[in-house]
C-alpha cells in the first residue's frame, strides 16, 4: 500500500512554492474532472486513532474505526488537498496487534491513494514490527536511528522532524533515548535554513521535578528534549498527542501543542488542519461530532525570533 514515510524531496514540495497561489497540481486521477490542487503549506494532523481489530468495537460510545474513516474522508474531500498528513501515534487500539493494523492500513491508504503523502509516528499503544508486517511500505530502506521510526519532512516553510517515543508497547510513558536525541541534535543543526517543527507522540513535562506525579505518563527524557530544543532558536514548535486534548503551552518561547484524538469522546474527537505562514502557523480543529462547540476553533502561533 503506497503510504509514504521518510523524507519528501525538495523537488516534490518546492516545485509548487513559486507564484502567489503557492499550490501544487497533482496529476489528473482516473475519472476526475480536473487536476487536484494542493497547498504545500497545509498539513492534516491526526492523532490517537486507536483503530481496533474489530471495526464494530465501541468504547465510550464512540466507534473508533468509524471516526477514523470520517477523519480520513474529510481530509481526502478537502477542496484543496494538504501537502501531507501526519498521524501522531497510537494508531492501534491498545496493544499494537497485527489485526489492528490490518484494519488501519486500508483506511489510511485512502490518503496516499488521493496523492497525499502520509507519515506515521509511533505511540505507546503501537508495535513497530507488527505495523511493518501489515504495512511493508512503511518500513524505511535504511533506519535513521537504530530501532526507531523517525523521518524528516521538508516543506517550503518548515522542516518537520518526526520522532519515535515508543518505549514499551501498552506501557504509558515514552522515551526517545540518547541515540535518537543525538540524531535530532545533529539533524536540527544540519537544517537551519527554515523553521523547524518537532513532533512525537509523548510530551515533556513543564512542571518542576518535585511537582510531577510519581507515575507520569509523558516522556521520561522530556527534560533532555527541552534542553536540546530551547536554545536552537530555529525550532519553533513541538507538537504531540497522547493526552487526548487540545492544549497550547510555551517553554522559553517554544510552542508546545497537544493534538486531540480522533477516537473517544472527552474534550473533543477531531483532527487538526494546520497551515504554515512565513512567521507562524495556524491550527484549526475539525470536529468529528456534528455541531460540536469546539469545531472550527483556531489558534495562531507566532514564531519566536
């Protein structure tokens, strides 16, 4: 199945950056009346899809599979397609079963079939080898970090650094590890030509160590990550999932943005439509429950200097 993971070439994205419209034109699809227009500055962000092996399974009055289908269909149905889609971990329901990814794969595949490059991150409910077993095209030809699923996505207005915070499947906390942090530092220093956005499933705690819960389910090495990101001023934002909520915080001018889940109810079940500007980024909630009070809620991030 043609899900694309790993770096997108500059040619793929930058070819459409010229001109006031700044859009790419995809090749005419079979039966399509006109070519598909693509905004290379827009990305669809989906997180915590929690797709189960049983497509009829309901949890918290929500059918997780139906919600994922609806989210993907909404992205595919946009009048102007995004330049890419990023799924921020916890793709599987609970334990990263092959049967979960067997359900997940054809739904996610609608994006790549529509010409939308799709990138997958690992969360604590995922299992990388089971994912690769059901989605062979997801396995990179060469791992950038041993045992980790990471990539760099280049777009005209930002470079995206996609990390792997999965430590132990079905164990809430996450970790990046020294090797991945070293790779991230080296990669960020090699890509200072434009703003950097870093993504991982888990989040770092902003609380002082003494105030943190004993069983914190976030990044075990979150302090090391923040120490790495904060002084690199071209890093503008860190985006994560895991918490199943829409929340914005800052740390030394660095934006920290939490994505909602497409599954479950709670605060809001939604995906996020993002658009990069020259000096910041706009994120807008696309709720999956009709007439939800948070549908269309926006936040505008201004990049630190």
